[in-house]
């Protein structure tokens, strides 16, 4: 993890500002609220009887049960690696992100586009998404507890997981796209604060160092392979269902932009954490 707290602190601040801006645009600006709806319509157009059960299973991977279990497993990984401070930080982040998301939902709850969705309208307390928050928290904390050489791979897998959960809950019409972005940014804010706190604590009271192999350029190869596999799967889907995808893209132009923004934010958050850890990856403090 970074030796200086300034960079992760600034990243946390950027996520917090982005969270506030996302909430304002989603709740108070008619133009962007309408774009939110049109993007969601594009996702919903992809639904089908064969796809829905798969999407439901993916979405439920970020339910409270798996979320709590993941927190305990990641904390255990950190303890086994001798990173006691990281273990505590992971548990704090998991609690803080879930608590904050639920409080924000209640605090800013308001009806959004009630008429367009009939009896299945998304509830007023939908921003930010708890499932998106959970998925991104799980992804980022997995990177946080990983050894330096595994971080690029874990970041790629975690980012793909967060994107899959987001796309699933949108296609199933559980949330608006802005809810997903809000959830991602809640997780990014707290993980950034946690990394900054760990770096500052290491400055004040260094922990006993345990030597770890430094990251190498070759360590990025598995992550690249994962990215290529995901891209190949997307191309395969496009080949098998070209007409439906083209129809959705042409009828819902904002859908493409929204899907790209969601994937881009997930990738940026995971990659930033993985790359940010390279500064201190030679001899990583045992407690940090």
C-alpha cells in the first residue's frame, strides 16, 4: 500500500465529491434523471426468460449473507499474511460502507419517475445501491489484502465481479444506473480513507516489516488475460444476438454510454488501488 497518506486521501475526497454530484444529478436535475431512466430501459430490454435466472444468481452474490462472509474471509486472509491493521481496516470498511449506504437511502429518499414503471417502480429509497456498494467493497478489499504480485489479477477479477453485479441489478430493474454509481463511490470513499489511515499509522508507528516479493510487469499478464476473456465473451454475445443488441443500442443510445461509464468507474477504482500499492510493495509493513 502507499507509504504516504495524501494520494489515497485525495482519492477518497474525489469519490466523496463524485458521490455528492451523482446524487444531485440523479435527484434534482431533470435532464440527467431522464437519462438515468433511458439507460435503465436499455438494460431492461436485454431481459429474457433464460437470462433472468442467471442474472438473479449474480445479483444475490452481493446479498448481506455473502457480504458478511466475504468480510470475515478477507480479514482472515489479512491475518494469515500478518497484516493485522489491514484486517481491522477491512472489517471497519465493510461495516462503514453498508451503514452509510443504508443511511443515505433513508436520508435522501424521494420518488423518481413513478409513472414510467407501473406497479414495479423502483422504490424511493434506492440511491445509492446496496448491492453495488457491497460488490465494490468486496472487490476493493480483496485487492487491499492481496500480496503485491496478485493485486493486478485480483483487481481484474474484482472489477469484473462489480460490473457483473451492477449489470445484473440494472437488467432486473432493481436500481437506476445512478444508484450503481453512488454505491461504487461510497465504497471508493471508505477504502481510500482506510488506505490513507493505514499509511498514516505506519508513519507514526511503523510495524515490523515482513519482506514480500515486489510486483513485476509480468504480474499484469493474468489481469490482461481476464480482460481479453471478458472482451471475447462480449464479442461472442454480440455474435449470437447481433440484432437484439443493435436494436437496443439504436433505440436506447444512452444505454451504451451508461454501461461504459459504469464499467469504466469500476475498472478505474480497482486499478487505482492495485497500482497505488506498488509504491510500497517491496517490503510491506506487517501491520499495514
